[in-house]
C-alpha cells in the first residue's frame, strides 16, 4: 500500500543569494521543514527538485529552539534529498498529488520566471493536482499559464509575504522586486493580515500562506484536501 500514499513535489531554488547581493540565501529552512513535518506525519512521500538539480542552497537551518526544523534537517533521508535535488528534467509530474513551494528569497531570482517548472505546474493543476506555496513561494506560481492562455493567478485569491514584513525583516531594499506588489497586479485577489500572523488562503486547489509562521497551516490544508 505504500506506493498509494500521496506524494508531494517540493521545488526549491538554485539561487544562493538575496537578489543580486552577496548575502547567503536560497530556501528558508523553516518553511520547508514545518510543512514537510506535516506531510510526513500524514504518511506522505516527497521529492525535492530544482531547475538544475544538485545541492540546494538553504538558510535558517540552524535556528535555535526550533525542534521541528532541527529534526528535519538532521534526518539522513532528508539530507540526501536536499543535497541531491532532482533536476527538473528528471521529474515525472504524474507521480505527484501536490506541489509545495517553500519560500526564501532565492526563488525570486529563478523559479519565479522559469517556464519549465511553470509548464509542469500547469499540467499538474489541470490534471487535478494541488498547488501550494508559502511566504515568497507564491512567486513560483507567477509564470504558471493554463492551457487556455490565462495566468493561473489571474482568477485566484492568494496571499504572500507582505511589504510590511519585508520592512520588518530588513530586506525591502535588497529584494529584486516586491512580491506583494507583483502578485497584487496579477492575481484575482491578494489578501493579507497583520505582519507575522498565521494566514492561509485556499482557493480551490491553490493554497497559499503569507509568511514563515503559516508554513505549518499550509501543510495542514494540503493534507486535508488530499485526505478527502
């Protein structure tokens, strides 16, 4: 029965810095680990993929006092997957029930404009799959264009990391662009709550979370939809 369990594809960035700066960056560890923890608790399988494959740049893996993050990042199986991410060319999208984009600033510089992943995501969604993302992760949904030529987000309600949170985080001047502004221009509706509060928007099979604190709740929403 094991091969009948839902399987999640987790696309991560290959871009190792914050925009064009030399600040080490990539995927923000807690947004990967907290959702993954929920998937694993539900018995789900997962793969981690990137555009080029290979070792994924990660930051925030050593945050003190985050037991979930520590447990995931010290797991050997996880380490093997995150050190040897599948290149997109090796991904068979039909193997997956959901896609989950963790945030971090890196993907603003690659997944946010990558047509190859966008085509896989569109195919997945139009085949009945779930698209989920948290924080800066929804940037990965920006290039997703459906077979009717419309942008996926054009008719969807979503959330993502906010301008206020960029200011609080001290990154407002270094990000390549302001994600909130870009998504608000494209999406059917963009919503947000007070900075750093847990906030998830579900619009059918598109599930988005506002910030790192929302990663667990996005994971729960994915599990709930796949368990129905």
